[in-house]
């Protein structure tokens, strides 16, 4: 039954690692984008690590702090 899968189950841990790295990179990009808009860098690093891509989108849509 495992042979019917579209991916090799032995490679699954590697895919999780790749997705984790991409998630973290997107979170870092969110923190940088928010910091450039004058928002709290430490807070956005936490948001980015937890949220990943949605945090990046939120940072892009956030209004600059005046």
C-alpha cells in the first residue's frame, strides 16, 4: 500500500525539514518587512516564526508606523 503513494515515505522527513526551513525564511522576511515599516522587530520575529507566510502577508499589508 505504501508503494502506491506519490512520494517515497523514506524521504518524508526531508520534506518536513525543507518545509520548516521555508517557513522560517518566510517568517524572517516578515520580520524584516515589518521592521522596515517601523514596527517592533522582536515581536515580528515571534509572529514570523509562528505564522510564516501569513505573517509575511500581514507585514506587507501593515501600515507604516509614523
